[in-house]
């Protein structure tokens, strides 16, 4: 067994997080350190996307959500935005066989109508083709912002109230969860952020209420299957208390 397979088999012996979210940070710095254009960092980062997705699938993670392009990223220099959109298109076209072959369902969250047609079309095609796959849900957060998502969710709820279909006192946490773009996904168990920064940057604000965080100093282009399995092993050392005490949890046998 090679080193990565051994790490993955160790992860599988304990509780595997159902939903992992990743903030793929550090592509630009990775490239700049090597005297390369920033886009080369994003290109190498696409290879990490492939390898980490494979590893998550082998380990048995049910949902993997990748923060690929934030609502705020539209303000980057136009050539970087265009380069990222090209890379996304390339990924959606080239990865089709891999995604279908591995029984992965591709999903997307964000203000998807803002994406150029040459990204939106292959995205919609792969979402549709993979809709009945049951292996793992791979969600790309594209033109995504957590605050933007909550505004849209609250607007949808307010419309129901205004139309007399919902009483304000009947609004629950579940009402809001159902109105988010991730309504079909379980809550996030683990957020991984690469490249040393320790912040959420508008990623899945509602869904990460009880998530554990693993911050890696490694830049995303160097973050591969081994680093992913190590992050999951790290997660498995944490005691998740959900507001209870450690003693209460031990009594409940969880
Ligand atoms: C953050 O690094 C990364 C992004 C804004 C884009 C992430 C995109 C990819 C990994 C490639 C394409 C995605 C897919 C799904 C194929 P940064 O540029 O902010 O890095 P820096 O902080 O070092 O500048």
C-alpha cells in the first residue's frame, strides 16, 4: 500500500466528516514565489482539485464543497478573471468522464447567472448528466458569497410572508436552511483553508455554525491527497460538543 492509501485507510477507520468545505487559497502567492504569472498558480490548483476530489471519494466523504470563485473575485484584474473562467470551462469539459466514471454528482452554488455562457453551458450540462449519481456530491461555489446567499434566502421568505403563505412566528432555522442554495446538503463538518490565512471570507456562513476548522500553511497548488487525508486525521482528533459539555457527550456515548 502506498503512503496516501495508508493515510486514507487510517481516516476510514474513524468517523469520516460527511461534508467538507475547502477554501482553496494561495494560488497567486504560489505562482509569484516561482516568478510565474498568477494564472499558473490557478492552473496547478486545478490539479489539486482533481486529486483532492479523488481522495475524498475514496475516503467516503458524502459532500465536498469547493470555494472556486467568490462574489468578490469579480473585482480582480480582468485578465485574471478571464483566465479563471477559462480554467473552469476546461475543468468542466475535461473532468466529465472522471466525474461520471466515479459516480459523482456535480452541483453548483452562487449567483450562477453572472457566469459567462462558455462556463454556464458546460456547468449545466454536467449538472444535468450527473444528477442521478449517488457517490459523492461535489459542489462548486462559483460567484458565491455567504452574505449574498442569506439575502436571497431572506427575500424568498419575506415574499412568502407578504403573500400570506407563511406567518413570521412560523419561521424556524429549518425555514432558513431550506431557503439556502445548499438546502440539499448536510451541514458542514469541516472547513479546510490552505495557505496560512485563518478567516472564513464569506464562505458558507450559515452552514458552518458548528464546523471544525483546519488551517494548513500549505498553498493550494501543493495541497494534494496526502495533505487532505492528514487534515481529516486532524479533524478526527477534535471533540465536537455542539454546545454541550464533554462529560454530557461521554454519558450519551457519542
Ligand atoms: C485563491 O487563491 C483561489 C482562487 C480565487 C481561485 C481558486 C481556483 C482554482 C483552484 C482553480 C479553478 C477551480 C476549479 C474548480 C477547477 P488566491 O489567488 O487568492 O491566492 P493568493 O492569496 O496567494 O493571491
